[in-house]
């Protein structure tokens, strides 16, 4: 997301920036169930056939990459989530980078800095707080994702050190089991899980908004 934002703001021509930026933002409009179905029927078989066997043969001595190549699992779910939050982080990061005063960058160019030096030493440090806020917003989006993760994570109630192994999230547990909960204790446990998920997501969003507000306030004072 950050690489895309930097490319669109610092390197790409205006026409390319508009076209690519619009295409990236359109990813946010795709329903999560479409991501889940694509992950289950297309991406998971690809992972099981090509990616996971290669990772197992290359890095299988590490617990993270041990186990059979099932295709579905925590690694696949994580990659699908990365695709889903990419437009959110990229969009906010583009706004953050575009708010860097042009006079600051022009001064750096005037001192003989290259494009890479201006990007690395001026643009990124100037918008660092906003970048962190964008990451927290993306994290909040990922924490609450349900259907796409439910399709590809495997829905196994166990903790494994391997990324290839099936797992579960709070959101996927609620989606899978709420309709089957008949006992009061069962229902209460799922409601408690929902409350925990809400509190975690709320805390992440509050931190993100605080960081973004701090960034905008600092820039308004500087201008």
C-alpha cells in the first residue's frame, strides 16, 4: 500500500496516477464474499499446488512453514485480508503524502537531492504519523472481516505454530456457530466474543483517529 501511494504521488504522471488510483480504490467496492469465493476456488488451490510446497521445501525447518500444504489456512486468509485492506491504506497514504508542502520537497531538490532521497528522507518522515494511522485503520478493517476469512481460514478451533494450518478468528467463529447455539451458555459465550471483538476494533479505531488528528493539527500549525 505504501509503495503504491508513493508511486502515485511522487513518480507516476497525473494521468497514470488517476487511472491506477481509481482502479485501486475500486477494490474496496468488491463485496467480501466475492473475495472469499475467489480465495476458496482460485487462490487456495494455487497456494496448495505452488506456493506452500515451495515454502515447505525451502523453509520447512521453521515451525511457521511446516505441515501439509492444505491451501486453506492462516497464511491464505492473511493474504486475502491484505488484498482487502490494500485500498484503504493506500488511499489514506496517498492523501498523507499529497499534504506534504511542495516547498519542503522543492527545497530538498534545490539542495541536490534525488527523487529517492526526497521520498525517503522528506515525504515519508513528514507523513509518518499519518502512515501509522492508516495502518491502524486497515487493521481495524481486517479485524472485523468475516465472510472472506471464513471461506479460507479452515475454521479449526486450535492454535498452531504453522501458517499452513487451519485456524479461526472471532468473527469467523461468530459466523459459523451463532446459528447453532441453542444453550444459554453457548449464546452468552458468543456474545462475549462479539463484545471482545468490538472493544478491540474500537480501541484500534480510536488510536488511528488520534494519530491522524495529531498529524493534521501539526501540519496546520506548520502551515
